């Protein structure tokens, strides 16, 4: 299935194949990116990750994840550009925009929602919110 990774689980001599939805996590903060991936893995998802939108879009083209979690303020290709490219080239991919950047007059998460993010989450957030 597109957007899923097959995992195997063995129980009592029986091997069972389990489809685990694939999530691509894009964030330039290495520690946060790793933490998000760990939370999602613990919740039953498979993950791939990228440190910027350019690398993230390459992964999305290759692996076709079900969901993309993307930060907004990043080097190379920032999150708003990434969301626009995802909506144009991968319209079926769900997008969660995350951001901790707030500047007067600029509401990045509102902009993300306006250009196509399915949901938005302000940093810091609780693991259960993912």
C-alpha cells in the first residue's frame, strides 16, 4: 500500500505482516526531529526524516509517505515552500505543519493552513498532540 511500510511480527511461530503508515518528519532541529520520530514509532508508525524541505521532498518523491510533518522555519527550502510543493505534486499526502517561530504580524501556522497544511501544531507541544 502506498504510504505504508510492511513490518513483520512473529508470535508463536506465526509470522504476521503489518502495514505501518509511513511518516516523513522534516525539521532542522536534530534533537526535536529524532524525538518526533521516536514518538511516532512508539505509536505504530514507520518514519523517515530530513533536516530541510529540499531533502524532505526527495524522500517524499521516492517513498510516498502517508503523512509529512514539517517545520516552517528551516534552511534551504523552508516549510511554506515545502507545503506548496507537496500540495502541487503529492496532493493526497496529509501535512502537519509545526513551528515555534512567532514574529509580530507573521503567523506562520496560519499561513501554513491557508496554503494547504491539513493541521498545525505550535511548539512546544506534548507528545500526545502528535
